C-alpha cells in the first residue's frame, strides 16, 4: 500500500509530507483547494508524463516521492529483480522534473527509465478519475481480469503451453516444406556435388598427412645421396672400423708397459668401434626403407591438389570438406525422404492444433460462464449506485484463427448501455464522467480480489449523486477497503463519513503567496468538516448532529 507521499515544489505545494494507512482514506476540501495537485503529484511519481508546468513558480525543480509497503510475494519485486532489491523491503518511487525539461526517475535511489517507472506504477496504484484511460478502461486487460475472476489460471497456462507447442510444430513443418522445395529446385546440382565429393571421399586430417608425405618424398633423393656419401666415408680406404682395429693393435703391443695408462685409450677405441658398427647398420637400414618412387610423389600431389581444389570450390578449408559433403548428403536425403518427413510433421502439427483448440474451447466455455456470473454480480452493484437502468455486459468474442494467441481464441471486452433500449458499447465511450466512476466502483467491488493494484484512488466517484446513492457509494468504498487500500477525493458527506481516516485540503494566501496544505483531521475535526460539507459556509447545530449521525451510522 501507499504509506507516504512527499511533495516538493509542485504547483501550489512548496513542502508536503503525508502518511497514509490501510482502509478507506478520505480527502476533502473546497473546489480549487488543490485536490487535483495531489493526484497529479502521485501520478507523476507513478510514471505519468512529466510536465514542467507542474513546477512551483520561481523554483528550479519539483520532486515527488511515494513510499510503498508491500508483501514479499508481490509480483513487482520480480519485475525489479535486476535492481537487487530485498523482497518485502519498502519501495521509494521518486520523480524529479527540472525547469529545463529534464526529468529523472528512480526506485530506492537507483536510476530507472520512465517507462519502467510507469510499469511499476501500474502494478501499485490504479487511479480512477474523470479522465482516466488506464486500468479497467483498457480493453487489453479485460480478458486477464475475467480469467482472474473465474480463477482460470491453470486453464490459461495449459492453453498457453499448447499454443507454444502448436507454434513450434507449425514452424518445424514450414521449415521442412521450405527445405524440400528449395532442395528439389537444386536436386540435379545436389546429385552432381554429392557424387563428386563421395568419389573424392575426403577424410579428416588427410591434408596434414599428405603434406607430410609429399615433403618426405620430395627430399627422398637428397637423403639417399647423403646416406651413400656417409657409407662411402665409413668404408673407403679400409673403412673406419679397419683403422680403429689398426690403432687398437698398436696400443695393445705396448699396453703392458704403460702401467695402466693406456687402458682408457683401449676402452675408447672399443666404444668407437661399436658406435661405428651401429652407425653403419642404421645407414644401411634407413637406405633400404627409403622410398624413392616418382610415381608415389605424383600420386600424393594429385590427391593433395584435388582436395585443395575442392575446398576452394566450396569456399572452406580442406578440413571442412567432410562436413560439407555431409551437408550436401543431408540436403539430397531431404529431397529423397522429404515427402515422408513432411507427412510426419503435418500429422504432428494437426495433433498439436487439435489439442490447442480443445483446451482453448474449454477455456472459452469457462469464460462464458464466468462472464455471466460476473455480469450478474456487477448488475447487483449498479442498482444502489443509481445505475439501475444501465446494463453491463462482458463480451467473449471468438477470434479468427489468425488472431489466436497464447491467451486462447477469445477477445474479451466490458461494455455498458446506460439507457434502456440503447446498444452497449465500450465503457469509456458510453458512460459520462460520474457514471464512469460508479461503473468503475462497481467493477472494483466485484473484482477486488482479482489482480487489482494494492492501492485504488477514486476522484469524485460520487459526482452527481447524493442521498441514498451517496450512502451506497460510501458503503461500497468501505467494503472495498477491507481488501485494498482506497483513497477517495470526495465532495459527499456520506462518503466522507465512511472513511477510516480523513484529510482536509486547504488553499490559503499570505504575503502574496498562495499555498496548498493538507491536514489530517481528528475525530472532532472530522465531524466539523462533514458538517461544513452538509450545510456550507455556516455550520448549523443540525448539520453537526447530522454529521455525527453519519459517522456513527
């Protein structure tokens, strides 16, 4: 609910801090005292269009802050999830408008867009004024309100899920049809490309293997020549092994005379002989294994160049050719198996459509029954509100298929006829200002538990009525305030007497400056204010007695 409203420098208000409570909060005052300023200020904090004309004369900016205390389960916290608010913490909606045309919006001192502020405001407060165009007057929300009244959430969720499934089935079917149609156009080309790629049969990693083999083959002759030179160097002139053996025999002849000093020399010569023998064996082995086949190099190069040519043709890397081939194979398969796939998807789409229609038709029947019940409930409320000749109707119209949605196959609209024999029409076009407010009141009483904002504001809902009708208005506002916080601006003493709290709005001038002030009234002050509303400028004893009687009643 709205707990506080702080206003700085808005029209005739220089500084005003109001604290509200639950129940029926009544605001009264003489015509021109500034009641509309309070409404404009609240609307500004809720995201209404910023108008520099609202700034108090001589000031640079105007500021309005509205504080709301809400239960942690209120859906507005989900909307504000990105602001990292603790669910259940108070919300401070602030709007600052500057004389240079700039305006700022924030929630709990975090800057937000004006559109987000407006969306949040719509969830927190409904203002039903003489020129209101939101809330119940917006036909876009009538279907949701009817579903809430009829407790059709589960049915609507089922319809929404089936609608999504139907959409996906239709999209899959259309995609398959488009793919087959396009594939059939390209069928001859596809068959040619698939045959070409299948004959080439590219393998993943083949380019690297071929490049390596090509490099080896290109250098094979040079490697063989080097091996021969190495072998010749080892074997010419008796070979290195023969010279090592000669050196070994020369050392062995004097080794015993050297007192062990030549032992390491003999060891080294022995190791050298072994190493040279191994090197000769390796040279011989590598030479035998070495392929020097010109036709092998030619074959490798042909294969490598063919793969690279195919990659250029299909604008991909050689490594991507297997995937390209698979893609063309799948497209060709789509042509060959397309009719069967389309038949399967067509059947799926048919079943999904039938399931949606069945659920949506069931929801439509429940909406029709709920509409009939709601219409009777609203009509019951209209008679005491001096609208007994009016007729309220909830139209549940079946939509053409192209207009079906996740909400079903229906369009819902609240309509009224204010005179016997006249045709019903939209609320905002048929009802006059006073009638409109009373229609809104009757609807809100019926829909009090059906998705309303936690705070309702009525501006002169009693306009044009008095006596028993005003009593009925007050009684319904009081009843409504048991479910929601209700703020009402009124000129009716009967409505004012129904309030649980009362504020008086006054305008006064001093030293050439006019200011609007708001004062919460005590019980005695309430009696005096209601007596003034009954008798006018001169408050009589009878008026005071009548005021007391109204409050006690």
